[in-house]
C-alpha cells in the first residue's frame, strides 16, 4: 500500500517545484486540556489572550468531539477512522500501538509535495514510530511526561540539550523546523505533553494561581495551560515576523476531556476524560487561515475524524480509493469556506464513543460499558461497570464505577464530585440528553424519545458488530490485564517521590 501511494501520487511531488502555492499547516494538539480550559469559554481563572485571539480569528467548531483519552484520539485523528479500527483501545502497551498497516495523514500530505514534522508526544507505539510513518522531521524529549525542565530533545536521532521548560523547547523545535522547510509547504504536528500529569510548570506561571487561593494541583495544572498560551503567542509572532502568517493554516484542538481542572471549571458539562459523559469528549477546535476563512462559530456536529479528509483536500493530496472507502470523517471545507451556516451539512451523521479501558482479555463483555452514541444535539450513553467479578479485580474504569456505585465521592480528577462527574446510569439501559440545552446531562429524555433511543441503539448494535472483529484482529484486546494496575502503581510512586523531594 505504501508503494502504491508513492507511485500513484508521484506527480504531485513536483508541484512545489512548479511554483504552485500551497498552504502551510500547523496542527497543535494539547494533552488533557478541557474544552472549558480557555478564558474565552468562560474560565474564571485562566488568562489565555493568545488562544482567545486565535479563536476570534478562526472558524471555531463548537460542537466538535474527540475520543475519551489520549492514544485513541491520536489514532483517529491521523487515520480518519475510529480508533478501534486501528487496534488502539488504551494508553498502555500494547493497546496504544497504532496498527502497522495504517496509512496516516503525513504520508498522504508528503505525496502532495509537503514536508512533515512531528514534535512532542506520539503515544502510538514504536512499531513503527513516527519517523517511519511519513514524518521526515521528528523531535521529542527524553523522559516524556516525567521530564519538565532542561530536557534533552532528540531531533532526527541527534540529542540536543535544552534549558528551561519542556513546552518552550517544543515550540522552539517547531520554529526550527519551519525555518528549515524554507519555501517548501509544510505540515507541522505539534503535540504537547501539557497539561497532562505529572504536573509541573515554571513557578512564575504557578504563583498567580496560588495567590488566587487555588491548591497546588489546580494552580500547576492551570499554569501549564497558560504556558501553552504563552508559547502560542511566540509561534504566531514568529509566523508574522517571517512573513508566513497569511499562507499558514493554524489549527488547535485538545485531545480529550478535562483532567485536573475538573473541579475548578468544566463549562457546565458533566464528566472528565475517560468518561462517556459530555465533558469526556467535547473539544475546542480552532481553524485559522487569514484572508481565506471568515471567523465564525459553528454548531455542526464535527470531529477529529474530519481532520484527515479536510487537510488532504486543502493540500491537494488525493486519497487512494482503498483508503477513502474506509474513512469515517468528512471534509470540513464547505463549512470553513461558507459565509453562512450550512444546517444540512451531514446532519444525519452519528459518532460512536467508547472509553474502552477494560482489562486486556475482557473486551467482549464491555460492549455497553461506558459507551456513547451521538447525533445532532443528542447524546445517548451508558455509564455502568460490566458487573463481571473477574474484571473488577483489576485496575480499570469498571472498578472506578463500582466505587461510585457504592457511594464513593472521590475519583480520578474529582474530589467530592464523583457522584456527579463519574455518575453511573441505570444498568442495562441507555440514557439520553440534549447536550445543547443540557450539557450537564441532568434531564434524561429516554422515556420521552423512545423512537430515537431505538434508532440509535440499533445503530450502535450494528457498529459494534462490524467494528469489534476488526478491533480484535488488530490487537485491541492484547496484553496483560495487570498492566493497568502496574501503570497506576508507577504513577503513585512518582507522586510519592515528588512529595518527598518537596519536603
């Protein structure tokens, strides 16, 4: 398939040499920042002037959805297909591994004359890694999320020692790549680690939140977001100074629901990352191209699945028939270019969410565990553990929901609010919400809309039966069921060491 793509699209590689003007593309993906973690979305503490400006100058997709956690979102975004169809069902090895035969976005863009760079957090396995998947310029840091300061960057297999904060180095790398690209059109995929745990940031960013009365966890989490904002400002100034601003598309998206900032602000939504509730998958999505797209806020149902077909169309990168027939996303270009709302744009589309963090080997019994179906403004979901005692002995989302079912008030990201944000729904029953009117998911409409429940549940049944065998075949249930427990133990060990060092 890789040879087929190269041969099919070879003539398009000559376009830059012939003087064709193609837009540069910068795609920024933040890690564990919530939709509400932007000052322009009502956050009471954050000051994000550069993100606010980006939003005001962009087409803002306000009904945009991603997957419930990190690796699944990355898999879906880069392939235009649901993460299950790529074998990605978790964030731990081997279930974070993107299927080896998957064709991803940079491979298609490169065939149209682009040079592509990956910077930051990959989180899709190393078999193969980004350098063998179309990214010809790669840079990330040794130590990943654990190393926040004075990090060693590995740029195209060469180690470069940096000074200062990690995300500052990431944005420096992006600007270095852009300079090296010269006149060739480029695609820069910049995936931050911030504000994912473990948390840390320069003290100058943290202290104002402490002064505002926030605890250290919330203060540091928000500081990491303000640092992203600071770096976005640096990048946008760089584009202006180098006269690239007018021909560079800048896109910014967050990868899943809110995490450590949940109890500070969640834009009136219910649920954080790794839940089926509205707050688990709603994301901000800002698309800026000066002079080409009129800034506006759109309510069409859109998703990360739409990124690949949209950018391929913008870049003039043909998608081979074998791949195009499998895509689940749509080009957003009609929405981006239109000067008026397009209410009928794919108005019948349905999105499927599944948290999927079952212990390896237990996939079959989790068909209805933490799943969601979305159409228009309606979200139908189930938020209940599988009930299997063998599953519940392992560290998993089922165990978390069992704790909530038994009255627990504390759960991941939520202190005293778990009954609401990790709330369980009735067993063996779908619940339904109009999330446009009710983002807090308090008014269950299931009894009032039985026809919609029947239609969406039938659709989910068909989707599962079609997708499940492919997910299994591509490794989505592989691994040791104890891995989740070990991963949690490592996180607790790191936190204990940090607290000891602080003392």
